[in-house]
């Protein structure tokens, strides 16, 4: 019988890797997790957590402006970026320590250093070899920078979260999650912001009506939209950067941020030594149990590029541990996973877009409402909320729910339970609203529009 140093060796102590380690150890496995940077991974160290703290910070700017309509007089409000970074860093460090304690208490051995797969059942960290019965790759993803002249002058979300000073003028390249979220953060903290996006609408893959609406909302919030625009080159000047757009326009800014997608961290991991080939995006192909082409090597989270969200990685890691160490085969259901973009306003959704629903079901009933939130009545802010439901035209089952609103993320979580439970439009109609709220619109929508063809 083979004896190994560990029953499970996990590469990467992010959301998926840590959950898998702890659960496998709780089942009695001897577990090691290797991490080259800091415990907690992207979500805790340079993603969800610090981003959300910065989003909160940025919202006070808007609240201060809006407060005037409610009778407040605030004089001399100013923001100290470096003080925010300090308190945010302290919170991230606290969470990192909590992760360390959880792993320690769970009996998981943490090995600091970059791990590579050295052979079947063998992992090497800092020139030390370890053997393991199972290997789990949970190395996440990393920001990708487009290939344009001057690309080396761009920063990514990694650097922005550690910057010492706020830029007065910033150009953000990209139109996805990170671009929309950081546009709101910079704007709320006082920067002038340009979003330069190659597409004609933001957030590809989202419902088209939502995409149109969020673009209009960001523009109404004074974010300078440059849609269907490319960056031809970036040049450093004495006191900033020049961003040359394909249209001929030149933006003068203090910071250029690339928010142009993330690439799975599979480079020089040694996957070829166990016969695992990555796909064109660099992701590790896995089956529904997160197993790779090599029987005893598994992968979870962003490195597999399935649905790149923290709760998904955590679920995949947990399901892997249940399957392999808990004798309870379990898969992650990637359908109807709710998600939110923490832009300002937020965008949140669960289920199908109108376009996907039409393609899948032929005809659907679409209910939507665009309205001015109550707060805007006194703040005077030019903002609109969008609430949208898509129902199967035959049986009324809700196929998709979408909302663009402040606190949209908080609202969609409850709606996601209804979708998962198979709720119909009649169930929504039978539910009374919470008044006055934006969320109540989900249960008061009337007047269906029958839709069979995607909007353009
Ligand atoms: P996204 O894939 O969301 O967006 C990337 C953007 O960059 C797109 O608008 C894309 O345009 C554009 N782009 C890509 N390549 C180029 C290029 N060469 N030149 C110009 N533009 C380009 O990636 P993000 O980096 O914003 O986020 C990565 C992932 O991380 C998200 O998809 C999400 O899964 C996750 N995430 C989740 C968050 C949350 O849950 N709140 C927050 C942040 C990230 P096009 O649309 O035309 O391809």
C-alpha cells in the first residue's frame, strides 16, 4: 500500500482551497495547503472584501451631496485616501489571521511558498517535495492587461487597493464587473472618471435592458462614458498620462486602470506532468465533481473558469471534500446562482436574461418597471431604479429576476430563494410588499410584455 505525506495537498489558500482543506481535515484527512502570498486569496486580500470597504467609503460622498435636500448643512467635508487604505488594510490583516486560525484549529498544515506539481502524487514547495494521495488546485486568477503600446503604465485592481494617493483623474479600461465597481469607488471619492470600453454597452452577458440602464445611470452620475472606444496607446507625461483613444480623442489623467478580465493562474504549475491540459483561456477543464483529466487531481474556483464568484468556489471546494473524503458525492449546481455588481447603483440578477429566456423557451412574459427611488424626491439626484422579471409564458415560472438599484445585492438574495424554489408569477403576486421600498416592486409588477426575440 502506498503511504503519502498527506491525504490532500491543496495549492492555494483562497476561498475554495481553504474551505476544501477544512472540510477534508474534518473528515479525518491529513491536509496541507500551500500559499505563496497571503491566506484568504483574492476575495479577502485583493477582491471582494477590500473592494466593498472602499465602496462603502465612496458612498459617503454621494450621501453628503444628497443630504442637502434633507436639510443637512455639511461644511468642509474632505476625504483622506491614505487613512482609508490604512483602516482597510488593518481589516484585511484581521481576516487573514482569522483564516490562519481556522486552518490551524482544523489541523490543516499551512506551507508558505509557491507550489508546483512535480509528478503524480508529488508537489514541490521551495525545493521541498511532498507526496499526497489527492491534489487540489485552487490557485484562482490574476488580472490581465491588454497588449497596447504603454500597457506597462497601467495598474490593475491589485495596485489600486494599495495606492497611497487618490488620483484626481482616472481612466478605466474595460466594461465588466471590476470596471463598473471601481468607476463608482473613484467617483464617490472625488476623482473625475472616464470609462473606456470597447463594447457599445457595459457588462456583456447581462440582460440587455439592464446593460442599457446601468450605462445611463453611470453617465447620469457624471462618469464620462467612452463606449465603442478602444485605447490606441498610453504615454507618460511629466505629471500624469495621456490615453490616446481610437477615435482620436486624448484623455489626460493621473491613473490608467486596466479592468479587462482575469486569467486563471495555471502558468508553470506543472499540470503537464500529470497529463492535465489547460483550455484556450488557461483554465483547467474539470467534470461536475471538479475532477481533472488526472484521476486524483481536482481543481475548484476561478482556476477552472466556470462561474468566477466566491460562493461558487466555496461550494465547489466543499462539494469536492464531501465527495472525496466524506463519502457523499456532491456537485455544485451552477444554475440560478445570484450575483451582484457593486457599482453605484448596484446591478443584481438571478436566472436567465430576457435574451437567454427567449432563446430557451421561445416566448416569455416580461414585466419591468423603471422608477425614481423615493430618496431622489428630496435629494434631487437624477437616478432611476430598474426592476425586471421574466416568466415562462406557459406556466408562469419565474426564469429571471434583475434589478439595478442601491442595495440591489441585498434584494436579490431573497428573490434567488424564490427562483430556486420554482416560484411562479402568481406566487410573486400573492406576496405582499414591504412599503415603502424599492424591493416591493418585485411583487407589484403588472402588464406583461410578450417577448420572443432578443432586444438589440
Ligand atoms: P469581466 O470579464 O467582467 O470584464 C472584462 C472587461 O474587459 C469586459 O468589458 C471586456 O470587454 C473588456 N476587455 C477584455 N479584454 C479586453 C481588451 N483586450 N481590450 C479592451 N477591453 C477588454 O472581468 P473583470 O476583470 O471585471 O472581472 C473578472 C471576473 O471576476 C468577473 O467576470 C466576475 O466573474 C468576477 N468578479 C466578480 C465580482 C462580484 O461578484 N461583484 C467583482 C469583481 C469580479 P468585452 O465585454 O467586450 O469582452
